[in-house]
């Protein structure tokens, strides 16, 4: 017994010596694992929707299914022609059937089953972990320090977050850095939000949420509720096209032509004519094509905003509410999408520097039942900013408008289009007038570089040249929104004055 105790004591002493010895260096340090404490922080980039998907990706005859291959597009052409013939001959049923055929030719191979698993052997290209080291070519440019994460956009962000976790661990081992930064764009924000919910912020020094889809997209919510309406949208279509072209004064040839077509009633008549076909056949297109092709794609459900969610589930999963994938779709909605403000707040409280960047002053695509709103053409500014107050598109908040929440700073834009004070994080959310969804002009990169390489926490009041509201000017430069630029924003007024010549 005595002997046993002394052996135990000896073991304890030996073990504690080792512990002290190890504590001097790092507990994660081994001979093979490098540790780098330099300031060149690696950046993990999580891009938006759209990675290429392939049928039989591992085989020699791998075939692109997204984006659709030329062969698939060609095979859909006869059906498209029949759809056009249907419209030309007033045969609504022919239009509907042909449209469904054409869409299914392009979409069928992407489908997933009720468990959310791809029906066909489809996925992104076989994934290879990067092997280059940022230290070989260190510059102060985020693109030289980025490691791009790829994911299958059809799958749940929670499943992709698990893969992101492995990717981040790989980047840490490869570079020897214990801390990394994250930059995410569009749908990539849903994956990062899911990652933070699952794994927390440990080892994540900075995050830039760019053009985020994490609160959804109203046009997608509408579509998933089986709503599509283009009738009476001629002015909104004009507003959309001119704002996407960055032609807010509407002086170029396309804008003037579109305005003439609007004034003469041509566009309105055409849209109303097409709407007649859409209305009579949309039930068929929805049930035969959209619901089977997209319903089980959990990744696309992240695009449905909370206020559309329950109706969209009822519509898309009509008659099959027991589909197992619904659990995953609901889990993301309940625990990530609607808890996002708490997730980001906790991330910041635990020491991660965060910024959010959203575009505005571009109309949404005018296809839903509600009026067009401010967006980066795709995602609503209100959703990207998690709750900013945004003027109706084509109008201002009004000259007598008062900031809704008084925090001691000015959070209303000089162009009177946005009140950032009602957003979840007004001190770290930037707004870019005229910057469209996937646009990364050089100045925008410089702004992002400033964030990633700043020693201190960056807010909208840190740098005079980077205030809360910025604008892409005619030369593509990013400049602060100025008071004098207000007249630029009145698209319709300006166009009307030109048309009266
Ligand atoms: Zn280093
Ligand atoms: Zn404030």
C-alpha cells in the first residue's frame, strides 16, 4: 500500500514537472507544428452562392450541372420556343407546359431528396485544401492573404459550417497562426453565422460581413410563397434598370429609350400581357418545377426572410410536411437567422472585431407583390443592415424626419434615404450608395484592407474618409455621401425633365 502511494506521488511529481515544462512553451506546440506570431493574419474568404456543381465529379466524364452546360441550354431551346409560340398564339396551357419542360431540363439534376441529399451524384469539384503559405509573399493586400473556402450552396449552412471548421483548422496549421480573420460575401454570411452559432468565435480576430444574405431576400421570400407579379411594374422596372446601370440621372441611350417605351405605355402593356400568362400558369410552374427543384435545397431557405418563412414552408411543403429536411431548415431559421443579433453581439463581446457592409440606392428586381425597395439590386438594404430604416425606393425619409434612436451620433444619411440608428449595430455598419451586390471596386478593397490591418477596433467614426454613408461616384471611386448629391437620387424626376425636350 505504502509502495503504491509513493509510486503514485512520484508519478504526480513527474507529471507536474512536465506540465510546468510544457506551460513555458505553448501547449499546442510540438516539433512538427509551427507557431507564428507575426502580424500577417490569414484571411478565410467564404464566397456567396454559385460554386460550380458537377455530375459524377470524380469521374472522367464529369459534367457541369450548375451553371447549366451549353448542351443543357441547347436541349431546353425547343421547349422555350414552344413557350413563346404559346404566348404568340394565346395558348396559355402550351406556354405553361413548355415553360415547365424548359426549366426542368436546366434544373432537374440539382434536386435533392426529402432528406436534403442530392438525388444524382452531384457536388462541387473534389475539394482540395490549399497548400500555399501567405508568408512567402506578404503584402498589405487582403487578396494575398486569403484562403478561399468552397461549399455546395444547396446544403444547409450548418453542414457547410462543419466543413468550414475543418478548413479553418487547416489554415491555422498551414500558416502557424492561432488566430484568423474571416471575410464573407452574400450567402457566405449564412455559413459564417451558422459557424459562430455552432463553434463560437474562438481564434477569430476579425469578421467582415459583406452584402449579407443572413436575414434573407424579399424577392426570394415572395417566390417561395408562390407570389410573382410583374403587372403595373413599368416604372419600377425602369427604376431597377437605371439604378443597376448606375445611371441615376438617366441620360444614357438605354435609359432614354426605356423611358420613351414607358411613356408610350409599351412596357406596361407588355408586362400586363406576360402577367396574364404567368398568373394562369404559375400554379403549374410552381408545383411541377419550382417546388420540386428548390424545396429540398436547405441552402436556399436561408434566403427566405423571417416574415415570409411560415407561409413559404406551408406553400413549398404542401402535402409533405414530414420531409426530414424540414428539421434542418427550421433549425437554421430558429437558431441562426432570427438569433443573429445575439450571435453577433456575443461574438463582439468575446473580442472579435466586426464590420457589416450593405449597398443601397439600387431598386430590387420588381417581380414581387410589394413595391420595390432599396437594395444592392438583389438583397434588401433593411435585411443586410439588420433593421435600418430605409425610405421607399424613389422617395426620401422626408425633410422633417428625425433619427429614430438617439445614441448621441448622427446616423441619418445626408441623402435622407437611410436611418442607421434602428439597425442592430449602427456603429459598425457601413452603407454604400450605388454599389451593386457583387461589385468590388478598388476603393472598396482599400477600405476592407484598412479594416483588416487596423490595430484598433474600427467604427463608423474612426476614419474621416470612411464615414457611415459612402457612395460609388461616376468614376467608380468610393467617396463619402455629400449633401450636394441629393438631386442625383430622384431618378424619375430627372428622367421626366429630360423627356420633356
Ligand atoms: Zn505569420
Ligand atoms: Zn450611435
